[in-house]
C-alpha cells in the first residue's frame, strides 16, 4: 500500500469519526502537519526574520511624558529591527503602559477596583497612531502590548495589537487567563485565539501569565501555528523570574514550534527577551542587561537543527492524535485486562 493511499485512509477515518466532509478533514491534516504524507503537496520552505524586544515599562497611565517616552522607545526599536532585516517585531506586555494595580486602585492605600478615568487615553491613541504609521513606512509587522479601552463602565482588555506592514490594525489578542488581581480589579478577559500569517509563516498570540497553561499552546499547535508570540511583564524581579522563560522553553519543545518571548527590560539581566527554536533552545536572545534592546532571529523550517522537530516530531504527534493507533487499541487478551497481576 502506498504512503499516499494510507494517508487518504486516515483522512476518510477522520471524516467518519468527526462528521466532517472529506475536504474539511483533508484541510485539517494539511494545516496541522504541513501536508506530511502527501508528496504532491509538499509545503513550501518557510523562512522569516523576526525581532523580539525588551523595553522599559511605564506603570502610571497619568504620566504623559512617560507615555510619550514609551511610544518613542517602541519606534526606536522598530527602526533597529527594520535595520537588521526583520519582517516582524514583538514587544512585551504593556509596552505602551503596564498600569500598576495600586496606582489604578479606586480604594486609597489598598488594591481595589481600577479607576480607568485616570488613564490618558488620548495620548495613548496618538502614540499608537504614530507607531502604526511607522510600521507602514518600514513595512514591518509590529505586535505590541497595550491596554484596549472598552465602552465605560466596562473594564478594558489587556491586549496585544497586531499592526500590519501596511500600518493597519490587522487584529488584536486579549489576554484570556488573567491573574486573580487582573480579573478581579482591572481587566475584562478575552475570549478567543488570534492567528495571522506573514510570508507563509503562521503566528499565534499569548499574553501575561498564559505561559502557565500548556493547553493554550497546544491549541495553537492544532491550528497550524509555526510561532507563538508570547509577551509578558514577567513574574516580577525576583529569584523566580526565570520561571516563565523556562516554561516557554518546554512548551516550544513539546509542541515543536518557535516561541518569541518578550519580557520587560527590568528582567533582562536574568530573563532576556529572545526567540526559542522548536527544540526548546534559544536561537537568539538579547544580551543579559536591563537596557532596552532587540534580539534578531530566524524562523526557518528547513534548517538542519530543527528539521527533526518540525518535519518529523510534530507530524507524528498529529498522526497519534488523529487516530493512528485506533486499529490497535483493543487487544483480545485477558492478560491485558488483568491489572493486579504480574
């Protein structure tokens, strides 16, 4: 039996199991595994240069000069990324402002419901507009953390804006699994994944503390994402501040995907921003420093060091999850059911 015939049988098996049409089931396999098993649909070589930034964060949204400075810092690093040949740059959570829970609290000397009237929204909008214009000028996809205002009295979202290389907002990811403080006092949670394609490479977005949830990364793997863009303010400047980066490494390897890890410059001496390869190793990283900076890396699924992860491990997991072992699942042997004997 040819490999292609076996592949078609797997497509039909999925269609029968899920109720999908043959075409829909076929699309699942092509998207999820890059077309593995169908030689006539060999995927194109994917390659793109990305930049991952670490920035100095502003925590008081009443500080007009601070908001202007944050916008200027983002634009400076965008130019650096463009100068290094990047097509996309990722900034940390709250790159435009990461409001401090105590600054925002409407309860004096306590953490309480946030008073969002304290935010200089017009200044934020102006700075975001200038960033979008520069993204179009540089032809640089720009993904950065910002608060997204909703209609009062609704709380805002904690978000990642996806700005295209035309200078347009192509999408927005809202943090879904928030910390207890965020969801209780500060933000409205988001509701959906966000993916977008640049030069044939598919990206997905995560934010904040969502590195703690492997199922979010697994969901993106099922959607055919090549690289997860994870932006965070980190767990805080402590001895535990490496934990988010360590988790990201494991999730990159488990899902055979690239992970761009953007954290604030305040953590840069311990946890610099950078790009993780699909084997869980750092392929690019900022120097250990608390200075604002960008790391430049390549997503290249044809590179020898990632071929096993991308071309073999990931398609194999898709086959296993898609029912590869179903025909061998039931074993007609009493010893298989005897679980209390040697």
